[in-house]
C-alpha cells in the first residue's frame, strides 16, 4: 500500500472519531440541483443521490442497483469529478455555501468524497476521495498554498 492510500485510510478512519457528533447538511444550490437532475437522467440505475456537507468535507452519495451499477460507476465518478473541478462549483458551492457555514475565517477547502452503495444496503462499497491541498497538514498559510485542486483521487474498494 503506498503512502497516499495510507493517508487516505487514516483520514477515513479518523473522520468518524473527530466528527462523529456532527450532522451533515444537504447542499441544494441551483447548480447542484441541475447536476443531480442531469446525472440521474443519464443513469437510471441511480436510485438515490445526495450531496451533503459537514466540517469533514463534501460528500456525493450514490445508491445504485441493477445490472449496470458496477460498470457505470466509473462514468458517474468521472462526471462527478468534472463537476467538482468546475470553477463555478468551487466558487458557488465551496466558496459560497460551504464557507458560509464552515471555516468563514480560515477558508479551508473541504475534502471531497464520492461514495457508491452498489447494492442498496446503506453501506459504502466504493469510495473516491480527493483534497484541494497537496498535504493533509493545512495548519499554516504556507502549507495551504500547496494546491492539488482535487486532481489526485484515492480509491477504496470496501466490497472485497
């Protein structure tokens, strides 16, 4: 397992401990509503789709069932990744909605999570995760200036 996977696993394991009592909030900006409608129209096997935010990050949660759930997952992820990387999403949803609720002063960009429940059992089967920063340590302005801008994604397969 490489260092990136170890860091991602550590983050995933620590989030429930650090933010276990923090509830998430649905994101319902016009931009997110349009994206949800579009992706659900293109992929009928999506039974449920939520976009939520918490201090730990922004989650795109897909519940899918059917023959093509597994095979279409990659295409859905690629569309979601492109949406996350869109400057308009970063401006309106992150710098607007997210920063308004969390991190008003420090403006620390959130982790991004794209989760797939492929069998409707309410458990994540696949997880993609990305950071805005190159380092998990964002304690200083200098460290926050090292940017990745959600280009590097880690992948976890919990179904195996």
